[in-house]
């Protein structure tokens, strides 16, 4: 008779080995989030937005273009005929078309539901009216805000972190389970006295190792490249990411609990993840959605994770202040795990 | 093993998949310490039966007890005491042989160490090789090693040597013999009569989901009442009436242009056959004889060969 390893530990270790020996999986878990952060970092780097492209058309177009170029807030482009200008507007090449009929009167063509079109309307009008001699009754001064912690990148980075924890949790666990089911490696284990809960728990626990690397990489990238602040305690950030990761690993188990094919599983994963991408405040605050939808949105695990991360990192909130969010994630994780254990298809 | 109750017993086992009756009223009793073989062609219902006995598949009807316990009530206890190698035991390809054994060992409260298991199946040299890099024979040996990890009282082997090289087959046979020699029970399925004759104390011949014959390999062969087989072909072919007149010939079957005759005594039947062929003007193209095997038992009972290849 011989000594044995703890089965939960042995399963977790096996899962980790399996994962690190799969180079493709490593790429998606570690390289992808960094690439995403770099790309977004460039897109949202610290500088004023590009001037909005606008079109001018009509007999006085040359004078208008000159005035707009001088103001520098928009990028004017002259069109020979109104239909040409309107075509450019329709295809999104310009945000606004200024038509001057020759009588000095102006017509602005634009789509009011496009934010950049409305900005262009204000900037263009302002530039032209000034060039034609308007004076402001009240002089105003501008103080520009560049404070670390209130820029868009500061808002974005915790969201990217949350998004990644969700993606790798659900994909990492779900994919490996469906794969094991497809390759029939589960069946032979079911014939042993292995506890089924050990197998599922090991899938979740194996996420820890990757979690440390993943969170560390993204946070370090944000701090070094963009000076994103971490105002609260690092251990609360750690606890939040651990709970978030376990919660999404549990959801990954549930999503993969019955799927027989990778297609079915990835469909389910998208069904679960895409709404949270949109609703949970990754790229913009979830407060922008209607009040009636807020109870649902706030109960989503990714909303809880993102809110908690932002509160701790940007506002320096304490553990007690984010305990509500942590509770939401814990409940999701436990319910998903229990449901997965109940309905899991072992063969 | 001290108890006299059967190690495995099932009665009236039935299982259908859609319209196909895979198992159709099968009764079986395996004594403790015996090596019991289920022999039959592909699709006879062997795998379905063994997976029901292993508690992996639910029967539609019938009663199963294993070590006096029932599935659904004592599953964990039973799993501790059983070892299972599936028809195709798929193991994680990214783990090494040793890591795989360590993992399977961790599932059992008591059992053999990974080192012992490596030695049992002569896998020492492959200790640090990834499962994905093993040959078919090495993989199958590893699957059996995993089944032995809990030092089981009953070892279930579903087609353990199908498609294996002769060396791997011999190593597996040796290991199964060792397991049996320690007083433990083995239930295996196979469609190799040689395997059944060599390893099994008793054999059940399975066809269309039921047992059509049961006994020791020698009893089953003896039941043919004709221990010799004469296998011949002639030019031109001869009619059956000619053969019916030959003394001491029992069953007659035609197979791929050849005749197969069951004979009680070669000394009596062969000269008579040659004389009869000569008289009919038929020229002998081939002639061979062999002692009857389980294959011939199956053939005479079903009119089909075990391996329809």
C-alpha cells in the first residue's frame, strides 16, 4: 500500500500542467489581454481628440474653409457640388456638411444622433461666426484637467481587467471541460472513486496561478505605461480579483456543464458574455442605461467586479465599502458551481 | 473474497439504444477469483453489458449486484474496490505516464504506488513520456495500469488487447494472470478466441445481446462432439451429399469456397474423405486440419465467424 496525493491537489496540478503545455491557450490568456491593452492604450492616449472632418460646399466655400482651418478645431474639405458633399456625409467621411448658397446664409447638414456631428456643428458655427465678426458678451477662461485617476484610461483599465477575468475564467474553464468531454477523458475518471466535486473545484482552483500572472501583467502595464493609480489597498484589489475569477470560473463550469460540442459551448459562452460586455460598464459607465434596467445590471457579476475594482483602485475605497459587490460575486460563484455539479454531463 | 456469494451477478439485463436491442435479457454470474470472459463479435452487446456492470451505463431493466452491492447505493465504496479499463480509455495527452498514474492513484484511498504500477505493466522506460507520444500498445498498458491503481478486487477489461502488437498483448496477458493468481476477479470482453482460451476460467459466448453458450473453454469445445476441423477446397467443388456419406463427420459448413467439417476422429474421416473425392473426380486444392477452438464453437452455433473482417 502506498501514500497518495490529495486528489483535489493532484487534479488541480494536472489541470495546470495540461494548460501550460498548450501553447495556444497560453497565448490567448496572456498575450491577448496585453495586446488589447496596448491597442486601447494607443486609442485613448493622453492627447486631445483628432479634429472632426467636415465638408463645405457652395460659392463661398473657399472663405469658409479658410476660416475653419484657421480655427483648427475641425478638418474642412471642400466639395464641388452639394450632392457630392451629401454623399460624403452619408458614408461617414465627414460629420457635417456646411452649405453656403452664395447669399451668406448657411445650412448645416448633419445627423443629430452622432455625438461628433453635434460637436462639429458647435465648433463650425463658432469658427464661422467669429470669422464674420461676432464678439462674445462674456469672456470665458479654460482650465484643462489632466489629473491622474480621472482620465478615460483610468476608467478603462479596471474595466479591461474585469473583462479579462471574465473571458479567461469562462473560456479557460468551459473550453477545457468541453474538450475533455469530447476527447472522452472524463469517462475513465468517472469510473474511479474520484469525487466529482473535486474535479470541478480543481478546474476553478487551477485558475489561481493564471490569475496572479494575468492580473499582475495588466495592472503593471497600466501603472507603468499610463500611471493608472492604485489608491486603495493592493490586497483588497487581490481579493476582488480572486473572487471575480472564481465566480467566472464557476459560470464557465455551468456554461460547459452539458454542452457536447465546442460550437454549442462557445455559443452559450457568447450568450453569457456579450450582454455583460455591453451592460457591465467596461468601456463606459453602466449608469448610462435606463433606471429601470439598473437592478438587473447592478446584479451582474461583471458589473460588481468592475465597480469594486474602480472603487478600490481609483477612489481608494476599503474592503467594507466594496463588500456588497464581493458578496454578489460570491453568490454567483457558489450558485453556478452548485448548479454545474447538479446538471453536469459526465459522459 | 472469503464469502461464497458471486463477485458479479446480473439477471434479466436489458438495454436498448433507439430501436436496437444492445442487451436482450442477459444473465451472468462471476465467481470470486475467477477470470471470466465474454466472447462475441463486434456489436454483440459486450461493451454495453460490461459498462452496465461497471455502473457507467444504466440498464433499462434487470438486476445487477457487484460484490454484494448495488449501483446507485454504494457507488463510492464500489468504485474504491473496482478497476476499470474502457474499450478506449482516453487519457489526457499532455500529462506524462508517471503524472497520469499519480493522478489516478490519488483517487483511491488504498492502492499501488505509481512506481509499482510502472513496473507491473513494464512502462518504466516511458515514465516521463507524454501520453500523447505513446504507441497504441503503451497507451493500453497505461490504461490498465490506471485500472490497477486502486489494487482492485475486480478488474474490468473491455477488449484489452484489440489492435495491439504481440509484445504488448503478451505483457497484458501476463499482468492479468498475476492479478488472477492473487485471488482477485477479472471480467473481460474480447473477440479473440485465443485470448479467451488462454486467460479465462469460464467463457460466455455472447451474440445479439444474449449468452448463447457458457462454460470452460475446453467444455465449450468438447460440446461440439467433434474436436477436429477438416478444412479443404476442391476443383471442381463438391456437393454436400457426397460429404454426408463420410463416416464420423458432424457439422458441415461452406466458407469462402472451402468446406469445413467437424470430425470426431481424423484417422477415420480423412482417408474416407480422400477416397470420396477421388471417386467423384474432384482434385484437392488445399487441405488442413486443426483442433476445434472457441472460434469453431461460435461458428457452429451462429453460422458466422467471430471477426467479420
